[in-house]
C-alpha cells in the first residue's frame, strides 16, 4: 500500500506540474525498463541467493531511495529528472523482489492451490489499490510531498519485520554453485525455448502490452484533461479498479479457475479489453461510465495475472523459477517502452482516448486468436521435474507445518 500511495502521489505531481502525456509516458518507461533489462539477471541471482533476504533487501533499498526523494522535496530541490531516477531505481529493486516472491510461493504452497493463492494475492493488491489512491489524494491536499512520501518508509519497515518472521524453504544449491550466472541464464533460455506454449504466451502479451500500457499510463491525464477531474476523481477510478481486483481475486481464490487455466486467462483478457475499449469511446460527460470500465478492468486483471502466474509456477522447475519467471516477465514487458515512447507525442497531438480504443481491440483480438494456437491452449500439459528442498535448521523445524 505504501508503494502504491507513493506511486500515486508522484504520478499526480507530474500530471499537475507538467500536463504532458510525454512526461507521463517517460515515467512509465522508467518503471518498465528494469523489468526488461535487469530482471532476467536478477532472476538468476534470486535462484542462487536466499530468497527471503533478497526480498528484505529490495524493500529496504526501495525505502532508502524514497528517503532521498523526501529530502529533496523538503529542501525544495526536487526535479522531474530526480523523480525519474527514483522511479527507475524502485523498479529495479522490484525486479529482484517479484521473482523471489513468486519462486518462494511455489515452495510453500501445494501445486493444486497455486491459482487460488495467486487470486488471493491479487485481492490483497486490490485492497491496497482501494486504500492508496484516496489516501494519497487526501495526504496531497493536507501535507507537503516530503511527508506524503514518508508513508512508504513506514510501510516498508512493517513489511520487512513481517517477512523476518516467515520461514521460506530453500532449494538445494550444490550443483548451481559451480556454474556461472551466464550459464544459468543460458539454461533458463533453453528451458523456455522448449516450452512452445510459453513462447506464444509471451508474444501475445508483448502485443497487448505494446498497445495497452500507454492507455493505463495516461489515465491520470485523461481524468484531468478529458473528464475535467482532479486528484479525487483519479483516485476514484483507481480505487474502483481496486474494488474489482478484490472481487476478481476472491473469485479466483475460491474457484481456482477452469481445469485449463489458460482458458480462464484468455476469456478474462477479452472481457478486460471490452472495459478498456468502452473508456476510449466515452465523451467528457461519461466519467461515471469510466468508473464502470475501471471496475471491469479491475475484475479481470487479477484473474489474468493469477492464472498466468499459476501456469508458470506449475510449469517451471522450482530451482529455476527465479530466472525463468524473470525472463518470461521481461519478454512480456519488452514492447511496453516502445508503445510508451510513441504514445506520449501522439497523445499530445491527437488525444489520449485513441490508446484505449486500440488497446481494447488488441486484447479482444488476442483472446480470440489464442483459441487457434494449439501449443498455447495445451501449454499446461507439461511434466515438471521435482527438486529437493534444503532441510530446515533446528530453529526453523517448528515453523514449516
């Protein structure tokens, strides 16, 4: 929640100070570039290092760069360039945290419940999405930015203390220790290359992200310039999406998805595309319908993300999950910066809504096309080699359960 609140505050500050679609696009690129170029190497190190310590270090370093930005706002020396650097660093640390968390989850959750846990995790994210935007809007109105940013430091400390009390099993590392990081990366790439369904999934969502991420990145400017709203109206859109995420995550958590999770994923992708497309067609007086569109998007995103994560967790060997999941995530994110680079200048010239229309059509089209790709629709028919876990230490035996 702290991270989302700070993200909301920084994006809204850039929106009000610049009013530029190009600046918002660049800010989004700063958040994506590390996921493309750094995350694959981060994943290789996650498979070598203690995953719990990786997550603690990532949270701590994220809080540290936020402190630096707090000081700059307090001294009046803040700048757009500094905010871009902070966004880049925060995304870099997230590039270590995400594969460490997903790879850890596989070691702690029975395979049959992975989709349910992914759904519940998405609900937790939805709770944060509800709380963070309106709280951020209120704090922006009442406090200087330096104090608004301090929330992230407090919540990071709470997260680190909580994580310290959780036991996470480790995979045996004896053989991996004799190989280089480069060799680990090559092994992971070969593993992915042999999984044709995963390659198709990457290509399909690269296409979607190329067109859809500019729409999501420009939502605050759409609120300000098209619907004539302010921070509260933008927060309402984000919070409504958060409500949808809670509901969608709970649905997936209880249901678990269809027998073939890819079917659930692609149906949800098509419905999400309808919500995005609807926002792109609305007139300036259609703000309330935009709220409905955000609800549809929020409902479907946790089902899309949850099923994809579950498919990957079940289909990748546990001792390779850090690097394989990071490479797959990097591939999916790779085209987003290209779309954002084009989106800023084009939106400044011809308007923002075109990206919602194009992005919505792309999602519906991708959902339909997927049914005609057998390798993708049967990508879950894969036997995964089991690996041994490290035995618990004396102090940890009572914590595993």
